[in-house]
C-alpha cells in the first residue's frame, strides 16, 4: 500500500475547516461572563447542560458569494471530536490529530503542529470565550419546524492565531433547556459567512484513534 502524503490543498482545507469550526464552537460555547439578566441565565444554563453531554452538530455555511459548504461534528468532549467536511475528515484526540481527504482514504497525521493551532482555536474552558461575548439579548419565542424555541442572541469578538474574528449568533433553546440550533453571521480573515447549525444529542458517541 502506498502511503498517502498530505497535500498543500488538504492543509489549506484543514485550516479553513478549523476556522469554520470556530463559528460552530463560538455559537455553542460562548456565554456571558456574568449571568445578570434572565436571558443570560437561560443561555448559560443551556451551555452548561450541553457540555455535560455527547452531541453531534451539522452545519451549512454560506459565504458572501453564495457558495455553500457543509460540516458535521461528533463531540464526545471538547478534546475528542470527529469532523467531516467538504474539505476532508479529521479526528481530534488528546493523543493526536488525524486527517484524510476522502471517506475511504487512509488516515494520516498532518506534517505540521495541528495541536498548536487547535490550542489557539479551541477554548480550553468556557471562560476563554465567555470573556469575549457581549450584547446578550432575548429574542423571544420562535417557531422552527413546528417547535417553539426560545431565541437568545449574542455577539462574539476574539482573536484566533492573531486573526480577528467576530460573529453574531442566535441560539435556539427547547423546552427542556437544551440548545438545538444556532444561526450565526461572522467575519474572519476578511471573509463574511453565515452558518446554520443543528444540534442532536447522542450518548452513544465514542471517538477513538484510527487503529483503536
């Protein structure tokens, strides 16, 4: 079997996928530093509840030119993820990161320090992102797919790998206090995009290394 060598295009896909994941994680993890209003209390409680579970997300991102990209992510924990996107698949584990360019391709380790990038991209704690969230406001009840959900919007400004990233996210919370959807608009690297993300909870999720 011929070993697969990661190409420059795949590395760029990885970088862009991780940048896109920032908006997903920002939408899911950002919460106010201090729970002062009722909206902030509800939002904070929903994030805390979600981080104590295993869940999957599916996101569709549309850029300024109307081009769409898709990504799905399984979260066993903030350090154990599986990402499948148009640019490839990635496994993120405490012991390392693996990637492949196709569904049936060979898993390989990127020839650069992805872990260093991830440490800057992925928050180690809620406080990392809460400190940058602002303007939390209650949008009231909205009906989506026949379900009445509470909508709470917040803005987020932060830097990732020295790049300024800003977004506005509306988080949708069901009657059980769980986050089930988010809608974000954001700018990173001078590029504007809009992301719609659905959240599904699944206790069976387990993320392991390719040879496990």
